[in-house]
């Protein structure tokens, strides 16, 4: 196979085609980012209309992220085996249809199922874009593409909650929250038309192995853990949630064993033996879980505790997303020089921002205004952006080049799984605290303490990560 540095054709027409393919890949990634975050704002409204209770709030985000995280690495392997163009088209088609089902769902069960199917097809869709660009872009164009991903996907993460807030308040055609999913019919349809016209044909490599057993064990692990968390916090810690979590841990042990014996493991054992990579994996898992959970409970606190509308809540969270974009953009220029120091700085700023929020909520409870929260929310976003832009690049700073693909796919999957775990776990803490009779102020205080504790325990692990980021990922 030719390297990215030699495959890119130099003509103007080919350059235009590369820019068009980049636009298509960014559209696909934006769809994923929007749908991963859109329920942060929409969950209370959806739950009220469908009478789903706390369980629906927890599963709306977790079902999507669980399916995405479990199948993301497999999706990349399937693209290698059967061809990236084919898997891109299948993923985009399935994602669009599942979005329509979600938007038209009459009850919580079908909506949660549709969210899971969205995530599953998203996992087939997302890995193909990067693989197609790596095969067909010149090195110069690939560098430009990497430089655009962070800011543009940051804008998409802003767009999800803001879109949800304004669409719900607008109540288009009396459909309330449903257009936030139905809009994907338009965007997905556009993506399919562009994909058919733009993406190069490829037959794949039939010899590529896909570890179905490992994938099944990972799926069982995550389902057991999330089911236990959601059921335990919603209906009490009876035998069912305890056994579910125990089963999840047992499946995880089997998954770990499988990775050391499988011919084509999802995660190469040599990666886990790499101290820098495994430390980065742990840091990423905890930080993404804690911060995703924080965003979710902040939205719930604003709507249910401060009685803000969906639109006002989306604007109340805007400072955090602006902070993420600003910090992630700055880290692109600083990561080559500072490496893992940026992660320390990011964690410190998250802790300061969450500490500030904790002081505000402890002092004023539900008497706060969104304006009073804005500076602390912005500061927390700056810390999150510094971590999001550096943890994974630093984690693969000293791995072998032939392990880069497996490492990147594994880290992306961990990010999605962590988001699913975090949104379920921290939301469970929030509702359990609120349900004790102490109110939403106490629930937010307890949730912040959990987030601060989780963030703080990652600091020693950062010391074990590589000092510098991988050279090929420094933009």
C-alpha cells in the first residue's frame, strides 16, 4: 500500500476532490458529535412527554455511547475487510433510518433501542472517514485535515445542545423534541448522495480478521455494568443490579483473557504492556467519564433545579463549549513543546473550575442564576479542552508505528465507552442524592464532589505517560 505522502494526486481537480471528501467526513463526524450531545439538553423534555422516568434520562445518552464504543474498533476492522466505501454507505444509511425511528418513537423502549442502533451504525460509519483520508490524501492535505477536525467538531458539539434547546422551545409543527432527530433525514440523505459521488471504490482485504467473540464479551461487559448502575440507582440496590455488575466484571475478565489468546485481538496485548499507553488509557477513561457526567448533570441542575428553559440551558452551557474549543485550539500549537504538561494543566483547571462551581452551589443552592455560573462553567471547559486535545496524542507518544492504528481505534472506543459510563454513573449519583429529600442543590454538590475526586485520582497516572506526543499527530 502506498503511503499517504505519495498517493495524493497533484492536480487542481484532485485537490478539489480531497476537500470535498474532507467535507463529507466532517459531516459524518458532526452527525455523531451532535447526536452524542443533543440529549444533554433534550432529556428532561423527552422524559416528561414519554413518561420514561429517571431510567430514560440515563439511557438516552448511554445507549448511544455504549453501542458506539463497543463496535467502534470492530467497525474499523470491517472497513478494512469489506471496503471503507461500502461500510461508510451502510453506516450512513443505518444511522439515518435509526434517527427517523428515534424521532417518531411513541414510547421509551423504542426510543432507547433506536438510540442504540444509531450508535451501532455510527460505529460502522466513523472509522471509515479517517481510513479513506489516510489512503487517498497527500501528506500536506492530511495535515490540513487534522488541523480542522478539532475546531469544527468543537463547533458541532456546541451545535448539538444549542440546536436541541432552540428546536424544543420553537416546538416546530407541534413536534416538540422530535425534530432534533428527524433533521438527520436531511443531513444523512445529503451525506449519502455525496458519498456515492465522491468516495473511491475499494474491495477491502478479505484476509483481515475480526474478533467476534472479543466484541461480544466487551458488549456484555458494558451492558452489565451500565444496567447495574441504572437499575441500582433507580430502583434500589437489590439482587438484580448487584448481579448485573458482577456479571459485567466477569465478562471483562473473560474479555481481557481473550485479548491475550485471540489471533486478531481488538486490543493488542503489547499495547497494554506499554506503561505509557495503558496509563493514558486509564486517564482517558476516567477523565472522559467524569466530564461527560458533569455536563449531563449540569444540564439537569439548570433545568430541574434552576427551572431554566431548554433554550436557556443550552446557552448556559455555551461558555463550557467555548472554553473547550479555545483550549483545544491552543493545545494544537503547544503540544509539541509541552507534551504531558498540558494534561496536568488541564486537570488543574478542571479541578479549579469544579471547585468554584462547588462553592457557588453550596452557598446559594438553587438560588443561582445562569450568569453567576458562567465564569466557572467557562473555566471548567478550558480544562476539559486542554485534556481532550492532548491525552490521546500523548498516550501514543512512544508506541511502535505498526501499533498506531490499533492504539488510535482503542482510544477512540474508550472515549465513547467512558462517555456512556460517565453519563450513567454521575447521573445516578445526582438522582440518588436528589431523591433523598435534600433537593437538587444537594444533588449537584454531591455530583461535583464525585467529579472532583475522579479527576484528582488521575493525576499520578499522568506521571507514567510519555513526556511527548506522537510526532505524526503533532499538527
